[in-house]
C-alpha cells in the first residue's frame, strides 16, 4: 500500500498521483492527514483501493468511477456526488447532498446523513446506517436509497423512479411521494443492498416509498401540488 | 355610446392592447399560463439605442479591406492550463440536445468550427454528433446534471457552470414529454414521455462560497486544464459578476432578458431580469474594481443579432458575445419559406415560438425523426458559418471606422446614446450632449 501524506503534497498532489494511473491499475493507497480538505480523491477512473484516514471536506470521491474509497471519519457536503461506479464508504456521518446526482455504484454511510441525501440521484444505491435529514431523495430519478434510521421532512419530494426504504420514522413525505407495497422483489433487492453494505438490519422492518407518478405530466388540476 | 361615423375612429386601449386581450381570452379558455420559447419580445432599451461616432478630426480611421483589424480572443487565461483561442469574438450559446434535434446540434458545431469559434452543450449532456463536429466545445454544468459524466467533462474544451439564464433568472426548465424520445430519456435517466423538470438550483452547493469549492472540484477532476465559465442571468450584474470572480471563474457569461430559452412561462420571460444593455456596464464595473477586467473575460449574450451589436457590446467592455436565437435563425428557424406550415400551427414565420411542442417544421426544435431529417446539418452549418463571418466583418467595419486595429480596442468613448434610458444604462452621453445620466456635472 502506498502512503500519500496530504499534509505534505496537498490535494493537487494526491489527486495528480491518483489520476495519472492507467485505467486498469489496481493499486492500494492510504491517504493520511486529509485535514478536512475538499475534493480529495475526486475524478478517479481506475479500480483503485483508497483508504482515507480522517475527516474530509466537500465533494470527496466526486464523479468516482471504479474505485473503492473508504473514509475513516466524517465527510462534508456532496460526498460521492455524481459517482458513476465503484464503492464509497464513510464510517462516520455525511453532510448535505451525499450521493447527489450519482449515476451508479454503492455509497455507504455508516452514520447519519444530513439533508438532501440522494438528491437527483440517477441510479446509485445509497445505504445509510443512521438517519437522513429533510428533503432527502428530492427529485430522485432512479436507484435505491436505504435508510436504516429515520427520515426528515419532505422525504422523496417530486421523486421519479428511485425506491426509498426506511426502517424508522418518516417525519413527512414530499410532494408526489407515497408509501408503496413491499413485494418479494423489493425484499430481495433490499437484502442484497444491506448485505453489500455490511449493515445489519432486518428487511422485514422496512417500508418502501416511491412516486405516485401524478406529476409526471403537467396537469393544471394539480396546481396545488406545484 | 357614440355612433360610428366617418368623422370618428374607434380607439383601442393602450393598456388592453390586442395581444393583452388575446392573452386574457387564452387564459380564460385554457386555465393555464402561456409557455413558449425564445426571449423577451416586448420593446426594450437595447443596443440599437447606441450609435458609434466614427472617426473625425480627433480620431484617425483605418483603411477598409487593407489595414488589419484583429478579431481573435482568448478565453480562460486566469487559471486554466488550456485557454480557448477563438478567431472571432462570437460564440454559440448553450442549447440542449432534447430541446434541439441532433441535426441542429451537429449544424451548430459545424458552423462554429468553420468560423473558428466554440459551441456549447446544454441540459441533457453531450452528443457524439456535437462533439465530433465541434473543434471547441463548452460543456454546460447545470442544476439537473442530466447526462453529466466525467468522461464527457474531460472531452470538453471548457466547462460552463450555469447559475442562471437571461430568459428566466431564478427559474428551472421543463422539457415536455412530447419531446422525450427514447434517446433523450436514456441520456437523462428518466422514463420516456414524461415531462422532465430541470432544477432551478444546483443540488450540491448553495451560494458563492460553496460554488468556489465546487469549481475547485471541477478543476481537480480535469487537472486544472479546462477554463471554467460561470453563466448568470441578467439579474444583479454588478454583484453577481463580483461573486463569480470570487468563486473562481475564468470567464463570466452574462445573459440579458432578450436571451432565449427552449421553454418557459411567458410571464417569466417578459417580467423577470434586466435587458442586456443594462447588464454590461455594471458587470464591467465590477471587474474593473476588482482589477480583473480582461483577466476574467466577460461574454455578453441576449439578443445579439449583427456585427453592430457585437461591436457595441465589446465597446462597453465585453470580451466576446454569444448568440443562440440568431444562430437558430441562421440554421433556418422561422424561415418564411415554411409559412404554410407555420400557418397550420396557428402562427406565422417570425413569430413561431412553441419550441417546446416539438413540431418545428424547420427540423430544429424537435425530436420528431421525420421533421429532424429536414435539416441538413452540413448545409445549415455552412449557413451559420456565413452568418458568423458577416457579423465579424460588420464589427471590423465599425472598429476600423473608429480607428481601431482590433475590435477589443473599441471603447465607451466611441459611443453615444439615442435615448436617456440607453445613456443611463450604457453610461455614455446622450447624443448631441455631454450628459451621462447619473454622472455628476460640474
């Protein structure tokens, strides 16, 4: 495992090393002294294994492809934003907009996530060990959002085709978001995600939420909802 | 009631004019506001309200067709390793695949490339047709992030973070299901046929402090190679320009209310934002006060139509202009040759603006395969290149007449205004006076 000391080489130095590797590189890296800096390990494009020892700032792992990134600490705003593939895990909490617009891969937040978790998500799977803040899953397009704790206000507001699973309490559902039936297919997918994330929870304890699809085409009679 | 005789003439209300009356009737009949494409149609103070003075006893002109008058511009010199080097100071504004056909996007790329300038993606991502035909392509980074991916980001020659646009500052967008073909739906990760809402706010940053961090992320992902533009609607040009500089922009695009959109509410287009003319000087002032004029380049857009507009925007302090609606017209939009078909759509050539409905007989603002096929991207691209060439020649003609060896040497002192409003907005004297409204007189 190669050690990258961010305190010595800075964010640019770390990212340059990680970007300059060939796309089939499978090297392991440990980033030390992240110091809450922003944009650490963003734009990776190879199946690297990257362990970040400490807290990170905004946009850690942004637009990740293929890489497996583990953050031992907490993460700032926009963790794994627009991730395409790969696997990002944070052992602590994540701030706002975790997994925003992400297209693919798996994002695991072992602690809590703040507001707008999974906003406009486009295919990523997100598993949160704790609770999520308000407006999570806002305009979420596809993929799965699993919340092992509670969800804040306006969950899934204006949601499209993302499936949201919640084990705890939901403070309130957003516009056009409704509770839906848990079919065997959904139990199976949820079990798979919980297993992949390494978080222990019984799928039977979860409820599923998704789109009522009433706002998919503009209708003046729905004006009160807009 | 007065009986109509040959001595009287019926008087229509200026307040309730024909258009206003028709809008009231339309609203009463349908129960929904009007949605349309394009920019503001109402009369506004504009660049036509300015005149160049030309050379005289105190200014020495350059010889037309002989003495050189440069038109090149470099965009993104502040931080980017690879700034854009354009032959002309006119770029093609962002317009999405989805709102426009693939053929139209290809034609824009072809025309811009022939002319030596850049074109820009839009909401919905980058198409191979556009990338393949655009020597310089700017990739828009929009709130919806439809189609956004790091591979296309790296293929781009510059990145434009869209905060707003002139037609609807503070507004998002809606691409109606009528235009959501299988390909468009796939690029946007949404079901086919549903109305696709484009968000009005970015999902992972709020405010200029966050934007600064977001821009640093985009620079990290692209290894600091690409110029980063920030596009803002003409709302608060002084403060928005200053904050864009603070956020780390290489280039700022300011789009006035004459700037077009694929679709939004008529009331939004006509009543939110400021005219392009009113946006230029405050933006330039902000750059000058920060010592960033010409270091952070300023692009002005919104109703730019000809070389005179180009020259006037540059004289007021812009580094380049951008065109959208005019480029579509050059491709063939609203062509009188299609009048019969426009009539069938209940409109007329020159007024067609239901771009969101996807029934454009010119094959431009549509996803209908049969209509799209009508547009020959090679021929349309050539028409756009011709138009860009003419605009450039016109701007050069004016610059030479003012004694300038480069269009960027034009300055406010070359201009006067025809109206008090234009004089106040452009901060140039009212024609025939030395009075600039708002400036102290001794």
